[in-house]
């Protein structure tokens, strides 16, 4: 598989090109992928960070034809370039914002239109179906390019890594429900915001669901041994086979799992210590990998 190179415009299909921002890292993988849809009138999905070289690469590839800027969500590696692109091209900003900023959002993103779930965005060359997929964050959208069966997944699904769920705007229960929702669409491939195209979408989605269920069962098994226990104690045990440098990130997703189980009356929390509810000691366990 060819390495992803920042700034390179890669033709993925008849309608879709990819330009990756120069922001690689633990949370972003090779960098944030911006997808250019169409030829005569172009939509860019996830314009990325406000990096001058990335903005210049998008403008060069669009060649004066950028009409729409869509964002999957407003984290700082996905949308800050939108404002500058709109100012230079007059392109329309489209996407959803959080009702309450959690401190991790791009406050410069001011869309002229927000999407309802299953809303269809249509232009002469293509159509994009907006799918509300909360979980990673509540305002998250995926965009389904119907002509090619391509799901522009943002941070809902990442190639080669699991998605971090950060409460309170990140919600594990909503995330798993949103993953299941995607199985109802005829998705041929997934274009993630980080990493390469995923060509076996059903297998990927089902594997992610199984991973989350496995991690959940691991957590329950740990509570059977340690209950009551703090979040830090649970993280150290559940993620004992994961590099400890990643534990602060893993702890966030584990917290999201605990909140999901609390909603489902499986666990409860008293004085920052978590324990199983009565009658929950017979839960089975599965192995979970990743975060």
C-alpha cells in the first residue's frame, strides 16, 4: 500500500480526490484527509487545519471551482481551514455545530446550512447523503456519496486505529448505535479522515462493534475482580497490554464505556468508585484489542 504523502492530490475514483494535511500524529495518523468531490463544481469534505500549505494545495486542485465546504465535525484538525477557503472562494459552508462548545471545537466554523439525518445534498455531478452519526462527538456527520457507494466517514471510522470517545460530547452508546446504523446503507468503501480507503466496509464495521463489545466485557470482568475501583485503576488493568503512554487516551474511552453501562444499569458510581450493579456478576468476557 502506497504511503500517504501530505499535500499530494491523489485521484481515488472518477469523482473523488484526496489531499492530506501535514498534521501527522498519535491522534491523526498520517494526517487529516480532505476529500474533493466533483470536477465542474467541487465540494471539499473536511478542509482540515488552517495550515497555509494545505489550503494552497486545496485551492490549486480546485482551480477556481470550489463551491461547497462540508465538515463531518468541528474538531480542530477538521474544519479551521474552512473559513479561509470560504473567504478566498466564496464557497458555502455546510455542517453542524455543537449546541455547547466543549473546548475542543473550532469556533470559527459558521455554516450557512446544518443537516438533518438522511438529508440529501444534490448538485449536477453528484449527491451526498448526510448521516448523523453521533458518538465521537454529538455533531458528527458522515457523508455518503451515492454514485460510488463511498462513505466519507470523518472520525467515525479510522483506518488502522480505533476512535477515541471523549465524554460528555462523546457517547459510547450513541457511537455503537451509529456504527450499527451504517449497516443499513449499501456502502461499497469507506474513506476515513485518517488513513487509507477501507474496501471491506461491512467487515470493518462489524469488527469495530465486536471490539467495543469485547472491551466492554473485559471491563465487566475487571469489575468482578476489583469492584469498587477508580477509573485509573480500571484503565491500568483493562489496558495492561497497551503501552502505558496511551493510557490517558484510553482512559477517556473507558470512561465512555462506563457511562454507557451506567445508562444500561450494569454499573454504578459512588464517590468516584465504579462497581457492578446487583445481579451483574454473571456477565461473560471477551478479549478486546486497541483502545
